[in-house]
């Protein structure tokens, strides 16, 4: 039922003719020398049974994708070109595939996990599971910015004219449908403006021992029952010269979850 509701909302955005026209125009301009600025397929979620049946559901947010493919595409050059993908189910199929294929770096049971974001996501999830082995815990990946491009980051013009207008509302819908107990934003302070766009009426509350850029409790006034936390992207934490910062923030995240759900 939850995935059907997600599909309904994704189709509503994906089939918008004006949005499709803007994406096609942008990507046609980018083909060739500016291919790294091409808009790739949006991050459309699929919740597996482990997540849906969990006692404690965690939604972990990153920034945006660095290339994201349409699973049905046969042409490698067009695999991530959003203007070439006509069926929303093929985009969702990519999300399902990368988390179920044992050879994928994203897969829950996969041996490979090169990206520090997913290393950190797995690490935090495993630490929460150890709080009570009788409680089922599962995490799902999301991004605050639903559209990425064929390189790191995303252009301001893409965000202001396409993402913000057509895709930002999806984040609230995803939270409403998937009902996470905890939202962990590993997006960093520079993405706080986007969080404010996708989740209006959010307050940032500084916590003792860490400044607000390092770590903040987010008060999601539309979702008062959700524990929401924002900290740096793992890339920053893993490269930080302060070797105590990452474990300190991890302890803080686990402490906040333990206080709300395990005491």
C-alpha cells in the first residue's frame, strides 16, 4: 500500500508536461561538452518489507544523487538522462535493484560499500540495532534534493526552476506515507535552506556540546512525533582533521534516539 501511494505521487510529478519540457530543453543543451550538467533521473523511493515491518524506522537523508539511472535503458549513454525515461516504474526499479543486488555497493547484504555516505548509514543503523536486539530496526535512503546531475552537486538554475517548483513537495509526501520514527539528515549545514524549502515550519535547535553547524535537533512542526537530527555529510566527517568529531556526533545521534525510544 505504501509503495502504491509513493508511485501515485511520483507519477503526478513525473507526468507533468511543463516539467518534462524544461528537463528535455535543459538536457538537449547539455549533450556533448556540458554532459556533466545533465539532469539525471530523480530519486524515487521503494520501501522493502524489512522497513515496512520495522518497529523503529529510520529515514536517512543525503544531499542529491551523483548520477542516477533509469533501469530499463539499454543505451549506457542515456541511462541517466531523465528526459529519455518515460516510465516512472523504471526509475523506481533502479532503487529496488541497487538495494537488492548482492553485487551493488548499496545492497544491504552486499560486500561492497565504497561510498562513505552508505558506510555511515549502515554504521548508524547497526548501532541503533544494538540498543535492543528484540526491536526491529530498518533504514531507508532519501535525499533532500530529489534531482541531481551527472556530476557532484546540482546547478542553482535546475533547483530554482525545476526541483523547487515540481519535486520539493515530494519529501513531505514520502514522510507522510513511510512514517519514519527518526529522520537523520546527513546533508550538512549548507543544505539547511533546502531542508527549509522541502519541510517548511522547521526549527533548528542547538544541542549542548556541539555548535549548530555541527549538529542540530530539527523540530518538524508538521511531524511532531518524529525525531529529526541534522549533521555534516559523512564525506566531511571522514575527512575532518578533528578525529574526535565523527565519533562525538555518532554518539550524540545514538544518545538522542536512545533517550526518545529506548528509555
